C-alpha cells in the first residue's frame, strides 16, 4: 500500500499487518530503529483514503518479534482485520533530533530529484528499502526504476533545501 498524502510534520513509523485474537487487537510491524521505539510514540494516525485518521491506542506490547496493540475503538477481529496493511504515522516532533548532518529520515528523502555526477537527471526518490546491510534508494523516472545503495560512496551529496541528491552511479540504460 502506498502512503497517502500527508503533512510534512507526520512520519510513517509502522504498518498494521493484521488482526490478533478476537477482541480487536492488531499486529504492528515497526519501522523505527530500534523497533521498540514504537512503544514511545503516540498518538498514532492510520492511513485512510487520501489522508490520516487518529487512533486511540489503549495498550501496546512486544509480541514475538513484533508488537500487538489494542485500539480503543476496535472491539472485534473483523474491525481489526479491516485495518490490515494500513500505514501508521506519528507527528514528526515526537521523533528524536538527528545527531549528524549525514543522518536523514526516509520521509525527507522521498520525492527528492536525483542527478548523476554530470548533472543529468535520473528521476526522483520513490521510496527506500531496508535490506539489512544498508538502505537502498528506489529511483523512478517514468517506467524506469533504478536501485542505488544509500551509502556515502554512491550518494556524495544530499541537499534537502534544494530538493535534490547527487549520486555517483552509472545508469545502465
């Protein structure tokens, strides 16, 4: 599911992966680093149509390798299952400040124009992927997609104010 339009002061931090039990609990996949940080954020907003709806979280706890949460407005498995696949966002001001100039929230990178070292446009950052070893930028231009590791050797310049990043990458096309 793609993210709906949202204000720059909201950041996607998790996804609802399904229902848990029969009393309206949901399974939550945290995108925070470390994953346990999801326990500290609230209120949550769930993706709904082109916008977001506030969720009232009654309880959240660690469950296996993920999390389960009880939303105050959900009382049945069917209601919880209806939220499966939806994204969860929190107000940006709840996130910790970044320590270094080379640290970025993914949300800030999505939509940036991408240029090669010669200044030729390669497209825009559509989204990022977490691979375990490092994050990967997914660059799209029309029907063409390019994957670039988000490492300093391949991404020497990120200019959020100008809305662009420069990559040291050979386009195979």
